[in-house]
C-alpha cells in the first residue's frame, strides 16, 4: 500500500518526493566575494573619488576667485572714499611700482578708511595696473587688478569712478 501511495505521489508531483526536495540544498555554503567582484567595486569607488576631487578642486578655485573679486571691490570702495574725503586725490602705494596698499588712511582729516587691505587667498599680491609691476595708481586715477584661477579672462580689474 505504501508503495502505491508513493507511486501516486510521484505521478502527481513529478519524480522527486518530499524527501528528495529536503536533500537538495538551495543554499551555497561558500561565503565571500570573487576577485573579479572586488576589483569591479574598487574601480567604481576609485572613479567616484576622482570625480569628487575634481569637483572639489574646481569649487575651491571658484571660491578663491570670488574672494579676490570681493577684496578688489572693497579696495575700490575705500579708494573712492579716500578721494571724496581727503582732498579729491587718490592715494598712491608707498613703494611705487611693485608695491600695493597695506592700509588706506587719510592724513587730513585723520581718518582710517581701511586699516588693513585684504590679502589674496593664496598670497599672490594684488597690483596696480593692467599688468604686475606697471604702476597705474596715481593721484588722479587708479587701476587695481588681481589674477584669477578658474575664469577667462584670467584677471579682474577695477578702475577709478571719478
């Protein structure tokens, strides 16, 4: 009778019995990753890091350029204040040619307009004139410039407004 039942089960459910299903393991006992899988993951991570560093470097350059432009505009504002308060003449850098303002102070009346002139984020000095070394800061006019890292043209200049 038992053999007839097992024959009937095998005809209904196919050739495998329940005990056959239990003996077949559906889990693989080998855990871990293959070398190829690890190399693929490492290469993807490397590409993502490279893209992130490039974006970060570009953002830093743009941030420094924005700071430079802001500094130059502050110097322009201070020079215009100096012009209107100190006898309608612009201040000239103390050292001439390659020097730049360290402070913008009016002697008469004694007013400190800009006690400390801002410094370039990377230490490159700001300069008077369209090119470094060509002093375009006189008592009647000025042109103050800075070099830029991430923009074209690679410089930014402001001139007198009077």
